[in-house]
C-alpha cells in the first residue's frame, strides 16, 4: 500500500466507523466480552459492528489501514475485515501484523485472521509467531496470535500450532506462564469473541443494517471518497448557522445518499436521537447564513425513506 490516503478520506472513515460510541475501547483487549453488559446491549453493539462490516468499502479500508492511520482505527478496521469476511484485506492485515509498529492494533489483526479461518490465515500467524516468539524481550501480541492459531486449528481440524506448543517449542520458551490452562485461555478468548459475533448475527438473521434507508428511485448512495466531499461542503455552508444549540452542532455527520441533481443529500447523524437529516446544499463553497442549507430531520430509517420519496414527487 504505497499511496497514503488523503486526510479527508481518513477522517471521514474514522468518523463513520471508528469513532462510533468509542467502539475501539470495547474491542481493545476483548473488553466487550469481559465487561458486565446486558446481553441485549452486547448484541446491539455487535449488530452495529456487523452492519458496518457489510457496508465498508475497499477505499475506506485503504484509509483505515493506511500508513497514516492510528491503532484505534486499525483495530476497528481489522475486526470489520474479519467478521465481514473481507478476504481481500488479508494481505494488508498480514503485513501490518508482521511489522507490529503500533500497539494494540495487532489484537485486531489476529482476531480478523481467526475469523477468516483458512490455511492462508494460519500461515500468517505462524510467520508472526516464528518471528516474535524468538524475542522474549518483546511482549507484543504473541498471546493473541497463539490463541487465534489454536482457534483456527479447532475450526479446520489442523495442527498448525503444535510445533509452537510442544514442551520445547517456541511458545514454551517465550511465555512466563507455561501451564496448559493459560494456553487454553488464549484460544478460548478468541473463540468466545467469535461466538459472540455469531450470536449477534443470528439475532439478526437477515444480517442487514437496521439503520439503512431504503433508497427510492432517483437517489444514489454516496460511496468512498465522495463522502468527504459532501461532508466538507455541508460544514462550509452551515458554519454560520450551526450555533451550539443547533441539533446538528458538534455531531459527526455521514453522507449516505444524494438525489440525482446532487442538491439534496441525506446525512446519517451519530450519537444523537435524530438519526437522519435531509439537507439542501447550494454547492457555493461558502457560508450562507439564513439561506442554506435547509434541514429536515427524521428519527428513523423508515421516516427518512418516506421523506426521500416525498422529495422526488
């Protein structure tokens, strides 16, 4: 990945996926598994993550896993790659895991490879362990990697981890806790996290994004780098009108769809009861106090879809 993503593209991808409810903190160390969450709350968390894993595109992955990204967005992106089955991200995830230049992100890479669960993923984990189990001075993500590899062995009925876990193997030479129970705990951590994801997926059998608006004829999804363009224009035009008391003030806004003329854009609003905003843009590239943009708010995907249909009449 030689081309570093533009800051605007990275910023838009972070707002859309990584900053949602500070989800990186739930994924870090598998905290979502350890915290005393109500089952419904945990399921809702994973359903949101599953939905995002289905709509994230390759351009956004390139930004989130690019050279200019941080561990938080890389952690979230890796989880989305794994649970969404994005096998095209395997090579990049493997490169980043072997490099291990950022703390914490490696946890996500190992989990993603366990989710993908093929011999190719097992080989990446073997390459990592071959390198970093020989470094007792480095405490990186070796425990996540051995857990993921053991989990893949369980899925495939293979024995990739055996050469590391024998009494004289590299794992026994590296780890301080040489008990079989500790090794089993590493595998169970990964396997149980995967199980939680699948439970949430079964709770929503269709696997669809419950926030998605059904777009009527005449409306086009906003994809990839175009999101940053729409979002920047909105910020420019609304810079005068967005007083602190405005319901959109300080809220991350995600461009979702636009009408064929591109003058009306549907934005998803994060972290607020107002879920959707239909905005009329002038594309003047400058603030327009009291004139535009015009706003229309919707509290659900259903009412937003109805508003889009009404707009096209």
